[in-house]
C-alpha cells in the first residue's frame, strides 16, 4: 500500500505543480464515503486493508498534498462521512449528496477566485 500511496502522492503533487505553472489555481478534494453503512468485500490483493481504510489512507494523501503545496482543500470526507442520506452506495452520491458537496465546492472556488 505504501508504494501505491507514494505513486499517488507524486502524481498528485506533479499535477498540482503542472497546473500552477500554467496559471491554474487547483482545488483538491477528498472523497466522502459511507462504507460503515454498506457491506463491501475486501479486494483480495489488499487483504490487510478494507476498502474503508484504503479510502481514508488516500484521502490523507490528498490532504498532505494540499497542505504541502498550499492548495485549497474541500474535505468532503470530514463532513460527509457515513451520512447515509448522501450516498446510493459506499461512494456514489445521491441527488442530495451532490447538491450538498457542490455547495461546498462552489464556496471554496469563490474564495479562490476572489
């Protein structure tokens, strides 16, 4: 898992830096989830991790890259985690979940543009 996290970290940091070099103001976002409410089997390749813990590990990478690169972050995980009304399944948003997160994204983007 550590090697995957390192690759993801380098790739995301590279994307952020590339964006900044072209004058783009990136905004990163963690992924909210509802693994606590839905039954999901582990992926056999990563037996020591369940999907919820993998999800959290990669969200940590997103947070780290946002902090390291001074990029705004929409931390969907922190305010959507296990809120069943926002999810059809562990990771896909319902209409109300989409509206909820889009309001947070719009708010962050407005602050970046002003």
